[in-house]
């Protein structure tokens, strides 16, 4: 099976699943691995959808998925060299979880890139 077939299958699964966080996560990871230009757009759409929910209606899975989306959004922004935007998301992650290794490492990477 080719990479595009995997992407199509995961996209179909993500759209059809009622509790599609698992499938959405895999779909987003697949798009990013393929350097697909839709990655950031799909991440933004999912964040927007999650933030429309009332705070008291959000589940633990919603919160975890939101953090996943922010991490992946930061990764895409760094790849695009949009460091200031990525820093905003990383700061949010560090505020939510001060021990977040991904966010700390990426902040160091951005700092090094800005110094060049």
C-alpha cells in the first residue's frame, strides 16, 4: 500500500469515527510525516472545533487532544520557520505542564535558530 493510500484510509476513518481523536491524531501525524500542506489547516480546524465547546462540557480526552494539537501545530510552525508563533504555543504548553520536555526542547531550538 502506498503512502497516499494510508493517508486516504486514515482520512476516511478520521471523518467517520464518532470518537475520532485516535484517528484524527494518526491522520495528522501521517500528514505531517508526508509534509502535506493540509496539516496546519486541519490542526487549526480541530483546535477551533474544540474551543467552541463549553469549558464544563469538555472531557479529559478533549483536553489531551487539544494539547496534542498544540504540540503538532508548534512542530509545523517551526518547520515553516514561524518561530514567534511557535513560541506562543510552546509557552502555553509549558504553562499547562511545566515539565513538558517537548516544549522545553523546542524553545531551546528556537532560541538557537534566532541567534544564528
